[in-house]
C-alpha cells in the first residue's frame, strides 16, 4: 500500500513538469470608427499578436483540409448589418502534400481580420465569438481557443497593415536556390562559351586594366539590374492577380505542368525556344554605341541570345517562387539568379589568368542540358499531382507517381552511362568520372524508390510524393487491431491510424477498460496538429509500439479541435472559463485543461480504470525507444497495482 502511495506522489510530482496553460497569442478587437453615425459603414478589426515560433491558422482555406480554420460568429442584431464575409489581411500560404494534402493559410507574428458592418441604430452592440488554433514551429504543439467579443469598446484604432513581413530564413532560402540555378545556367551551351569571349572583348577594348575591370563590373551590374527588374515586374503582375489563390487550382497547375514539359522537350533538343531575331538585332545594335550605355545593351544582348538555355531554368525558379505571390520573393529570386550569372564575367575580367583553368567547351555542355530536361520532367509531375489531389481525379496515385519517377531517373541513369543518346549528343564511347559518379547516385536513387511501390513510406521524399492515402495497395503494412468492447462512437467521422482500433469518447473507453481490466491510453490530438501526425507516422508505425498499443491498452483519441456539435443535452458549462461547451473538440480541450492542467498537443496520458495516472504524461518525442519505455513502465505500474 505504501509503495502504491509513494508511486502516486512520484507521478504527481513528475506531472508538474507538464503542467502548462499556454496562451501564446493576444487579441485586440476594435472599430475603425469609435463614434459612427447611423448609416455609416465601418470595420470591425480583429488584430492578433502572436508570440515568436507560433503561428495562427487563417480563415480562408477549405475547412475540410484538416487544420482548424479561424471562425468568427456574430450574434444577430437589428442594430447593425454585416457586409460581406470577414477578410484575413495578407496571410502567408503554404502547400502541404504530406499531412493536409492541400494549401492552407496562416499568420506569423501578427494577424488581422476585417469585417465590414453597417450601423443601423445609434445604440448598436456588436458581439459574438471566434474560434481559432495556434501551433508551435518548435515542438508542434497545437492549441485551440474560443474567445468572446463585444463592441463598442474603448480600444484604440488599429493601424492599417498592408503586408506581413516575410520570414528572413525563407528569403535566404530563395536567394540560395536561385543562386544555384544561376550557376547551373552558366554551364549551358548558350552561356559557357560566351564567358571567355566577353571577357577578352573587355580587356582588348580597354586602354588599361582598370578600365577593363570597370567595364566588366558595369556589365555584371547590368545583368543583375535587368533580371531583378524582370523578377519585380513579373511578381507585381502575377502576385496581384491572385496567383496565390490559383496555386491549387487545377487549370493553373495543368498550365505549369505543360510549361515544364515544354521546357524538358526543349532541353532534349526537340526544338529551340528563341526570341524573334529582329528584337535581338535591335538590342545588339544599341551595344555598338559604346560607353556605359553600350555595355548595358551588350549585357541585355547576352541575356536574349542565351534565352533558349536560360529561360527554362529561370522560369522554373520563378514558378516555384511565385506560388507565394510575393513581390519581394520574386525580386529576390531573380537577384540571386543574376548574381551567379554575372560573377564569372566580372571575376575573370579582374583575374584574367583564371581563364586558362576553366574547361574547354564541348559535348559535355549539351549533356548538362539533357540532365536538366530529365529533372524538369520529374518536377512537372508535382504540379500535376497537386491538381489530381485537389479534385480527386485519381490519375496520379502514389504508386503511379513513383513508377513514373523510376522510369524518368532510370532513363537518366542510362543516359549518364552512355547507353541512351539523343541526336544532339556528340559521338563518344567514353564517360567522365563525374558522369559515372552521377550515374551511381541516380541508380541508387532509383533503387531506393522501388519499395515505395509496395507501400514503403519513403519519408525523405514525403514533400514530393502524393500521400499514403492515395496508395491503392500496401503489402508492407498490417492491420494492428485493438481492444474494444462495443462500436466506438463517432467512428464514422474519426479514425485511428495504422489499422488500430480504439474509442473517441472518454467515458466509453473508461467503461471498456473496467470491463477488460486494461489501462487507458489517452491521445489528446487534433485534426490540425502536424506533430500529432508526425508521431503517428514516425513513432507509432514502429512494430514494437503498434504491438503494445493494440494488445495492452484501451485506446481513446480525444480531438480537441473537432467541431462536431453535440446534442444540447450533452452541453455543459466549464468550471475553467465559465463557457458552454457544445462540440466534441471544446469538451475534449476542456477535459485536458481541467484534469491535466495542459492544453498542448500531442499529449499522451495513461490511466487505470479508477482514473489514476500510471506514469507522468508524455508529449512530442520522436525517440521510439523512449516511447516504448513510456508504455512499458505504465503497464508495469498497472500490473503492480492490480497485484496489491
């Protein structure tokens, strides 16, 4: 008895480490005019301040996607009239092909929602509530909230926010990717031979080395200015024609898919993409004017002449960047591309002796184009997959996608070892060491794809491949099973992963645990919880974990963000916040807070049939051995208590 009492105190002490009521967000609700007249149209503004490393889901994406959409409910009144729908102001957007299988929008640092209303009476009152969810970038916690509001209030007017700041890390990533694309463009047959020729012209036409270096600097700067301006203009035009809204539209993605196919065929040598010769000749004539203006047009001529090689590469960089619809990102992409493009012309002018060390032009330049063509083909399938998933065409299921990638990269491997040749390739029976190394890497990649045809998760490629749910057959995964006494409530709308069987209501699971004499494994989870899905895919999928979950415990998953409305007879008023809990999610979230003093997910609790904790709760942790130990110790404590 003393041992059991000591264990209870130990668990209570350990649990204190998990006791945390987090609220990493604050709201300010106000009116654009605190003294409106009858008939005035004003704005109700909901401004959120979000702590660092947290984000807030927006209100303008498909609620069936998975993440919890922010929702605003206004209480009907004859004192005001709603005008249109509430609008989120400049949310960020992200496409997720692994967990949510679609695009969602969210806010970082700050968020702003605006609802226009018309005042009908002088003594107006605007009230209601808003439901939302914030998640952590660090440990994946997702926390739902339900707030009430009532206006007019004495809050200060909000300052208009035109655009959210882009994350610095994202811009650096775009810059680096575009820079690497520019380096690749230098190795194409249209550009590479021009480097020594252009540098030689600068040096021969200059009276001194200093003058040659100056001209080369202006030449490189002209390339950067041209491409950066091009990126700005394209981003401005497309970014403000709702490109971000179109990024999951079937027509948009089919167009991009077709463009990438055209790029690939051009790299394979089926045809050349060139600009009208008249335009190129006019620009070339301007280069003969001399001086700084002549150098600028000389740089533009290079860009136009190399169009057939560089356009597919720069187009690929722009298409991927513009999915976010940001002018800054589009400009940054073209700046990075042009920076890499311009550096050799300036660098070799400053150090002309380096020209002797670069490889001579030859057939290897065409090989670079062909390799890029294969990569364009592989990337094109991603855009087709987006449209296929969004509209459930089922044309490009996971195994079909993998099979096509195996074919594409298999042919690339054959090309690299010289077993496959195109008409534009030079005749040579020898391959370089570099091509051999690339061929080995390519064939290794192809072999690693093969298990995916039979259901292997291929976790490292999950961002490119369609989700596992589209796989029509899976020979590698077995049904895990579980301990249930009756059909679980809500099993028509809620599901367990990996074929596990369990409940979705606490009382039903507790009753079954009493009947079977097993402990209860409580999984506080959410539809919008990314780390919950990651735990399920990377930890729960382990055979040792599945074996324990299915045999030793009665499972219950409590979704804290599910909005299924319960019968009015099941509603209750929370002792925590005094609010009426009407939905499955609201009641589960309230249960987690009031019983375990925690509101973050994932959160795992193991109790016995008397509702006593058997071990300190556990949160997000991808260490499989730690999770197995967590389950084993809880079961051991349960058996020891039962023996007393």
